[in-house]
């Protein structure tokens, strides 16, 4: 477990990274982190016995499956805003509940707080304080601080585990999470809206033709991803520089919008020759994913709106609703009303898990 550290001092690495000019000159991206013969990508479902299901094409030939436990460190980036705090508290509550159950390979936990100074959760959640980007550099897109936060954390922290899970505050562990990575192949979640091949003209600004086809870029973001720490140490600075470069480019910024940083991670990974095993069972996203099954994480990024008949009214406020954005200025109240009959299992489970956490976290109403 990482202890609490304050990283208030300026890091000389920031000056180097921000003078990126262009990242191809900064990093020798011709040296692959992984040397492999790529014959396709794979989407795994919920089996961990060594044979994955639901292939897109074919499993890369030289994947070796684990035969022993490989703990991973859980890390998420956060701000000191009330909206971020209450989500982190719920996330950490369920991490503690699932960490030591059979099948779990979760190790230590760190909230990487990129607000630059400690907050009132330092004693509740293991936290490292890092610096935000210089004022104005994120242009109001606070997510740009995420790669910079990981760069600082990896530079300064003592991380015992060989692997890292990059998670987010709005993740809830619903089942004990094993290490889904396989040696040189990190595990990622395939997002339906990350489509590098649909944006080849833009992607080529950051992923030149000599690096290979655009299909080398996985349809993922940085979270959830389980990855070897040494791989992430190489990818993170490139991820940061590409994020900043994409934000600077008007066409790229307008096209990718709020998922820009996700594309930046996918491109950075490909530049370093890293291919992910794609796991659809890694995460579910209510209200679109209906059943829990053997999935591992609930990601409650979408609002859930239903009428009293249990019918989805997405895009229109429902007679019953749960949306994290309803609680931007403070935590949701304890004992939220449960959804009406007929609402999918995923939505009902989400609200029940939020209620359990808020009922058991001391001083829940604390800002």
C-alpha cells in the first residue's frame, strides 16, 4: 500500500514534457516495448481459465496465460471537487469489500489527487497529491490532467505491485477482480465509440504511416486498463504529450471532444507497440448493459431515466432517475429510492450498491 505523500514541489520533468515540440523527437518510438507477431485482436468475455471467448479475429500467437497470482495496484485520478470526492468514497468502499475475496488480485490503492494540495479525505483514502497542469493549459478540459498525474505518480511513488489498474471515481467493483492482463498484453475495455479507423486522417497526424496500419490502435481509453507498471512508465509521458497536441489541434479537438484523452492513450500505446487484450466482461455501463453476470466493474457515467412502468426514457428526465450529475455540488443523500419494477438488474444493483456504501461510510454528508 502506498503511503500518503505530498508532491507540492515543482517537477523539472514538467518543463521537459511541456516543451514537447513534437513527441516523435522526444521518445525513441522505433524501439518496441513488446516484440510480437500481431495477427489480430481479441475480445474476451468472462472466462479466466485460459481460453477466451468471442474473438474479433484471433488471439495474438505468443500470449502466455498466468499460472500464479499477479496483484495489481488500483490507481485513480481525482480532483478535490465535491463531485469527485463522493464518487471516490463509494469506489474505495467497494474496493475494500471486494479486495480480499476469492478470485481477487487487487493489491494496494492510491487516489492520485491532482489539485496540488491535500484535502479532507487524506486520512480516509490512501492518497498522493500531485500538481495540476499549469493554469490554462487544459483549456477547461480537466481530464487532460489525468496523464500528467500518472506521469508524476509513476515518477515519485513506491509501487510494490508489478501491475497497475487505471480506474476512475465512477467505478464500482461488483465482483472480485482478477488480473486480466497476460504478460506483455495489458487488458482493456473496448468502447463502442472509440473508432480509430473512422478517423484515419486525424489519427495520422499523431500515428504516422511508418508505424503501421491504424488498426494497430485499440478501441480503448486508459481506463479500465490493467497494465504492467514498466509499460505504463513508458507510455504515460507519450500519452500526456499526445493529449496536449490533440487539444492544440482544432480539427482533432472538435472531432474527439470529451473522449480526446482516451484516443490519446490508445495512440500512445500503439506508438510503443503495446496491444491490449480486449475484455468485454471488464465493465458494464447502465442503462445500456442490462445484466451483471460475471462482469467486474459498474461504470455509472450515463444517466438512468425511467417511467414508473420501468421503461427507459433516455434523453428525457424520468419519473425515476439516477444521474451522478445531479450531485455536482455535494454527495447524494443516503437511502436513494429504488427504481420501479421492470428496470434492468444493472440499474437496480447500482442504486443498491450506492445506498449500501453511503449507509456505511462515516460522515457521509461531509463535503
